[in-house]
C-alpha cells in the first residue's frame, strides 16, 4: 500500500466493515488515524503495518447474530 492518506470510506471498503465501525475503531484507538480538521485520515502505510501485525482489536460477531 502506498504512503497516501485514506478516507474512512476507503478504509471501510478495504476492511469490509461499515464506516460507523471504522469510526468507532479510530475513536477507541484501535485503528491508527489522524484528524485533518474534522475529517479522519488513515496513513496507508501505517494501515498496512497494522494489518501485517494482525490488525489487533477487531472482532467479528458470529454470523447469524443480529444483536439479539
């Protein structure tokens, strides 16, 4: 991945998660990100390093559970 900054929508597409989930991960400090004004940007290189390290902090619900 290049050293360009990605928008939350791009990150959510790459990780196959919702934009809301991506924002929550940023807020919790799980996903490495910076703010540019009111916008959130993720450095592509840091995202790749985070993924290479296992992407710690993301857990998926078992399929079929709709939040009971």
